[in-house]
C-alpha cells in the first residue's frame, strides 16, 4: 500500500481526524451531494466546503468513529444555507445533464427508467430528497438519520413517508395518498 | 402485548420496508398487507423506487475525483472566488470527456484513461459490484447446491481456488453476527475466474464474499453499495477486489467485512 491510500478495514477510525480520514468519506459525500443538488459542479463545491469546514473544526468531533455522520451533518447544514442564498438569487440548475449522464452508466434496457427517475427525483423538495437518499442510498437507520439531520425520529419517519408518496405520484401518476399522521 | 389487535400504522409499514420493524409486529404487518392489496401494492412501488434510487445514483461513487477533492486538502483563498469556477469548468470538460472514454472504451483501456486524469488507486468498478450482487442473488437462494465445495473439504477448496485464481486464496473465517463459512465455488466473470465464499447464520441467512484478482491495485477504503434489498461492502487489497454482499443490515455487513479484511491480513 502506498501512502496515498485511504486506510482500509478495521483501522478506518484513526485517533485523529486528518486529510486521509476525511478523504475516505469523500466518494460517498460526493455521490450524496450530486444526487441532492442534481449537478456535479455544485456538488463538488458543496463537498469541498464540507471538507474545509470539517478540517477547520476537527477538534469538535470527540468520537472519530462518528466521522461519517458528522461530515453528513456538516454537508447538510451547508446545503441548507446555500439553498437559502440560491432562492434569493433565483438560480435554477438543470438536472438534464446529470440525468443523461447517469442513464449512460445504466444497462441499455434501464436507461429510460433511470433518466425518468433522476428527473422526477429532482422535482422533490430538498427535505424529501435528503431523507430518501440517507435511508435508501446511504443505508442509514432511522436513528442515524435523526442524528445527521438533528431531528426527532418521529419527524424522520413521517417525512420519509411523505417523500415516498410524493415520489410515487411523480413516477406513477395517480392521486396522492394523504399522509397526515403516521402513528 | 396484543400484537394481534393493535392496528398497523403507516409508520410500521415503512419500518417493515426498511427492516426496522420489531419482530413481534412482523406477523401483524404481513397480515395487514395480505388483507389490503392496494396498500401492499403501494409499498411495492416504494420498494421499486428505492431500488431505482440505488441504480440511478449508485454509480456516482466510482467517479474520478478532481484534485480539489483529494488530499492534501488546502483551504481555498476566498478572495479569488471567480477564478476557481473557470478551473472547475475546465476540469468538468475533462471529466466528461474522460467518462465518455471510459464508457466507450470500457474494460482495461477505460481504466487507463481514468488513471491518466489523476486517479491514485483504481476503485472497483460499478460492474464489479453488479457482478458480486448478481452472484449473491443467484447462489444465496440455492437450497441444494449453494456451494460447490463444502467447508468440510476446506483444504481442497483453498488449493483449487488458489490455483485457478493464481493467488494464494485463504478462506476467511467469519464469526460475527453468528455467520459461519459453509463453502465456496469458482465462478467466471468478464475479467476471468472469481472465487465466491458463502457464509450462513443459524436462521439460514446468507452472506457471500466475492473475490476477483485485480492486479496492479493497492488498497482502498471500504465502500458501500445497495441494490434493492442486497447491500454490499467492497474494497481492494493486496491485488484483490473483494465484495461482501447480503440482505443483512449495514452494521452486520461491515462487521463481516472487517473480519474478512482482518483474516486476509493476519
């Protein structure tokens, strides 16, 4: 192994948070950010901001094994504040490039479905995209999602239910099942 | 206590889909789904959308990283804000060109292109994960012949796989989460021979370890992928690309992956 490699295996939690420890999380952060914002240049900006902020605040993280979730929280908060700015400026970034690109990396028979999915997903709110990605893509448990988003677990569950139903209607059409109370 | 009379909630249905439903409510939820086909259908669509989510965005994890996202990380000089965006546009063009080349050229030549634009180690491809997950799906449900050679002939299994893969193939023992080695088999994928080991717990749940020789690669961190109900952790080490796949939750899989990693490096 060369010095450039991320540390694999059981030693993934180094005693101190350094470049290498953070670098090991970058591919995941970047995938999450790209799916969240719908285009790669903005996603890379977001990940870079996240890495910088994490390094600047590295001493705030007590438990190095929580690095992954901590980075997600930073990225999430940065995204929320950047969205506020974006809404003020009224900027709109098209998702078409990403949809075409992702369709190309899918097997030919699935390309149409992937393109439609990426477009539909982009129509969801940030909140809904976030919750679907953290559970469905990152495989976080409800509890872990609640920690990353700093929300009560009940809110996580009801938001997830609404997000799924919204996306179902976008993909399949039909009337939306009203999810008022989930308990 | 009365799991029978408590009505099933929307939250429980989602928890069921996400594998977070307490076991004592499983029967009630499944009965509810059987009695309400329109609800069952809606949750099947949710399951399908989750699998499309993984299929659509999953491959993004294998994208080459731009320099600014690889260590050493340097703080940007925020006074020069306009400049980086031009740099980014140039990088972006290169990345599109490179990814198209990877797409067109495929295989080994595609990896060379990736290397040229600054990849340090070659991460396992999305195709590798897809192969590992597909093999898991095919063989983990096999009742009579899940493995070609059982653990009772471990020495024979190891010799055979080592010979065919041209690498010393140790047979990593796994004990975490109650999983035990039951045997292995030789498979073939587009790159040549592949070894697969299978582990099973007391409940008959199975996890597979998929190993492909991957010369000229050094180590990589664990990465996570999900395709429908199958989750996988994959990494590279000592000239091998490895993937642990199963329907188990992420913690169980990473426990197994860590144990495999440890066994292969002991």
